[in-house]
C-alpha cells in the first residue's frame, strides 16, 4: 500500500475514536512535556552555576605553598614560607601559557573612617590581579606597578566596605581611611559583584599594592599564594604544567620529587559544581522518562485493543490481498502517528511549562534544541517499540479466522 | 471420483484446452483439528471449472461447501491435494504469494458484505487496488468508478455503508470483487442476507458479469438461486455427490421486470 493511503487509513481510524486517541496521546504528551521541562530546569540551573563560578574569573590558577612542618609538627596548608616574589617573576618570564601572574598576601585589617570602623580582608596584589579575577572599577583608578615598587599607601575597596565606612550611595574616591592605624588613600571602588557560588561576599574586600601590604601591614618577606591566568581556557593544563616545572626548578626539586606547592584551577571547582547539577538533571530526566515509558505502554495497550476490535477489518483487508507486512505497516503507522503527534504537542507544552516556571518561579530555565530533538526521537522510538507487538499480532492473523471473528 | 464440470457453451468439449480451465482441483482434502477430534471437511474433491462458467455450489451446512470456497479463494490452504488457479499451483505458495493471488486473480463476495464501515462505497471498491503498487491513484479512481457503474451504484459512490440498503451494500461488495479484473469471482451465499427482490438484483448482476466473460462461482443452499446459474455442484459430507448442467438457466433481469414495482422507501428497508 502506498504511504499516502497508509497515512489516510491511519488518520481515519484515529479520527474514528477521537477521545481514545487523545487519551492515549496524553500519556506521551505528559511524558514528553515533563522531559522537556525537567531538562530545561536542569540545564538552566547548570548554566546559572557556571555563570556564578565564572564571576570568580575564568582561566584562573591558584598556586599555594604546601603545609610547613617544624620538628615533625605539620602546620596548616599554605603556611610554608618558601614562596617568594622571585617565583612570580620566574613564572611570568618563563611560562608562555600564563597570561598574568600576581603574588597574593592576605590579612585581616581594622578599617577606620572617622567614627566608623569595619573589619575585613586586605589583599596585597599586583594590579593585574584585576585582569585575572575579571574585576572592574566603578569609579577611580587602579594602583600601578610603580605604586607597588614604592609601597605607596593606596587602596581599592569594595562596595560593602564603602557602605560600612561611608554609608550607601557615596563615592569616597580620594578619601583617606586607616587600615590598622596606617592611613591609606582610596583610589578606586570595585564594581558590585555580589556573592560567589560559595556564599562569600565579593564586595567585602580591600585591595592594596602587594609590597604595601606585605611590608607595611604584615611585615613578612614571603608570599602566601599566587594567582595566575592561562591565555585561554584550553591552555589551563599547559599553564599548570609549566608552572610546576618552573617552580620545581626554582625550589631545587628533581622531576621525580613531590612539589612543595599545589595548583588549583577554576575548572576543578566548576567541574565539581556542574557535576552536582548534572546529577540533578539526570535524576529529573529519568523520572520524566518513566512517565514517557508509561505513555508507551498506554499506546501498546490501546493498539492491542484496536487490533482485537478490528480483527474483522484485518480479515477484509487480507481477503482483498493485503499481505502481512501491509497490515503490520498500517498498525505501526497508527502507533507512530499517536506518538509523534503526542510528541509534538508534548514539546509545545513542555516549552510553555518551562516558560511558565521561568516567569512565575523565576527559576533559571534553558531549553536546548538537543533536548527537543531527543524527546521527539524518543517518543517516536516508543511508538515503534510499543506498536510493534500489536502490529505483529495483527499481521500474523489467519485471514479466514479474522473474517469469522465476531 | 473425478467429475468434469463443463460450461454449457463448451458442452461439446471432449478435448478441453488447458488455458480455458480457470480452476482445477484434484483430490482435495481438508481436515480440521478441533481439540482431539479430527473434522474431515473435504474428503477428496475433484473439480474443473472452465472460463465463462457460472457455477452454483450447493449442499447442507456442514457439507464442506464453505471450506471448499475458502480454499478456492486462497483464504485457506488444503491439507492434501492440488489446486491450480489459472494454471498456478496454489498449494505450494507462501502467505504473501497467496495474498498477491487474492489481490490480482480473485474477487470475493461474502454473505455479510464485509464492507469497511465509515469508509465510502468508492473507497471500499478501491481497497483491492490500494494493495497493488502498480496502479496509480488516478487509475484506481477510474477503475473503481467503472466497477460501481457496472453494479449501477455510480450515484452512491460517496455514501457510507450505513447509508446503503443491504442490496446496495452487496452490490458495492460485488463492485469491489470485480475491480481488479479477477479471473474468477467467488461468492459465499451472496443472497443469504437479502430479500427476494434484492436477491434477484444481485443475481442479475452476476448474470450480466458472466455474460461479459467473467467466471463466477457462488455457494448457495437455495435451489431458486442455483437455478440462475449454468452448473450446479452438490456437496455432501465433504464429497461431490452431484454435478449437473442447468437446462435452462432462469433470467434474473426478466424476472425483475415482471415483479410488481416497489417504491423507493420500501426498497430502502
């Protein structure tokens, strides 16, 4: 039988039982719609986590010294004092995959402005720290490398610090504050960044030139950690290897010896976080797929009823020359039509529901084309899979028995 | 037991040409198993049916005539024996080949019409052609309309079976059986569900088709109906007990004309 006639016959028999066809389709519609919606929610949350993580700066490598130990008593991670400013110079000179590298020291400082005071973290960094962390200034200017060389007492402060020392909606650029009793000139205010993925307020920070913090506030000679960025995200592993080689050579460690430092990359953190949301997505999609499966069983059930009900019709068709495969195809196409039509309505409904979730609950929702294609493919596969058995049963009927069936 | 059933037109045919034999059945046996009991529906039947013949197969219920028809129609396969349809040995064919044979060479008419409901008369007639890939939609339509014209129902082409009287439904079924230009039309009690008048109408159509050169075989238990045919074969207990040529077949057309006229309303009933 020609495809056109097959489709016509299938549509007619589906139209004959509109309510039944609709109810059968409903299983597929709900299944597909929930798969689409669940995948959209999962993908949305994954992307929002990724977006949050990238606020920490992309391509970032963090280099910490290993824990120190004195007389067998091991100290906390990063407490080793072996990392120096020469290591930074060596990395910036000899690692081609590293775009920027900055030393970093961090201390707590009591900040005072007039009768207001505030305690927060004070970071000593190079100006290129702002490039690495993708930090921008809202007003004023950054301190410079010459500020660092002369250990000038200037600083850039975050919005939370401004609010606590000067009050909201003020621009204290040019004003002076005291950090641990040392006066610092505020040269710039960082743009508001909010909390990062781990709940840390990224605006509650003070940045000053590295030497200023190291020498004037902390009075130490080593550096606590380094922050570097690779030229591209793809070069992060290369940068990590180069840094390892340079630092090992600098610290007189052989290639087989364990390094006395650790490198952590942004991707490590991002991978861990997205893996969590990935598991969530899979879980949601699995639950939704089960409803799709149940919808498929619904199709099989109805097709079986339909075959029994239409045994006589099958007999008539066979008596005028329909072969087994003609009958098989006819029932298979009916099952396929139900599932495809259901799939189509389901996709539409799924997209609508996702938008509704986005609008009403303001959850991050992202509908991807692959998830739509997959739902379509999956639902038509279900149509064929669950339509096969009833169609086979119809095709295998004996014409004479089918004609006699009452 | 081997009987030759020759058409009246070929009464003198001692030397029958093989190419005029449409149906040739030799020692046909059909046995059903009903649980442990074996039912012998046919116990060795030999029949030859020539081209242009019009045969009535008679017998009481259980005589094996329906089983015989089903085998002739390639709907059922014999347990033993040979069946040649238009020179083709049917006994050795596969399911698909049998389906093709039904599609190309046989037209079947049933007692209960067996039309597809909610499908127009025209589409019912088109059904056999749909399973023939060689025929275009245009040709399909044309041939179906012609078949409907042949049974006088061209004006009812777009009616559904439930809008047609029993007689009209049977005529649609006959149109369906002849649309594929079969070598033989087989009708299993075609008048069994019809009143006298419509039975006559149906027999008139069969006679007309037969005059045009189509071989027709009908099963009936009514001697009145059998009298319209050229050849009567009687079955009993799975065997042919009698095969006679009808002396002067009745003419359905003439009898219809001599019947009192009925109004259309009554006809619809």
